[in-house]
C-alpha cells in the first residue's frame, strides 16, 4: 500500500542523519495505490481526525478496500513523488 500525503519540512533542527525533519500529514485525504498479485489498484484514502482510522476506498466505485490477510507493507510518500511500476 502506497499512500501519498502532504509533506512539510520543519526548519527547527535536523534528524540524527543531519537531514531536515519532515512532517507528514496523515489527517486529511488523498490518493493511494494498493499492489496485489502484481496489479496496481488506484484507491483514495481519508482520515477526518487523528482519532479516526484511515479508510481506503476504490477510486472507481467508491467501495471500501478490504486489505488481504497477512502482512501489509505501508509506504508513506510525499504528494510530489512518482512511483514507477515495472
């Protein structure tokens, strides 16, 4: 699961590696992609408040996404990032 979010660079200090600290906005909504059995499925994510769970729905049809059982890898990327699928 790849979730694209708004990212801000925090100018107060840097991380242990010397890079600028980044703040990823996990409350709101945006695009995401679920990868299952070699297929990329475009979805939408939404999380109205920090107390809510993130909800994923299919962009086509709007039905709720049921993630497959087992381990799910969740990658959070800034909105401006592009992922190339092979």
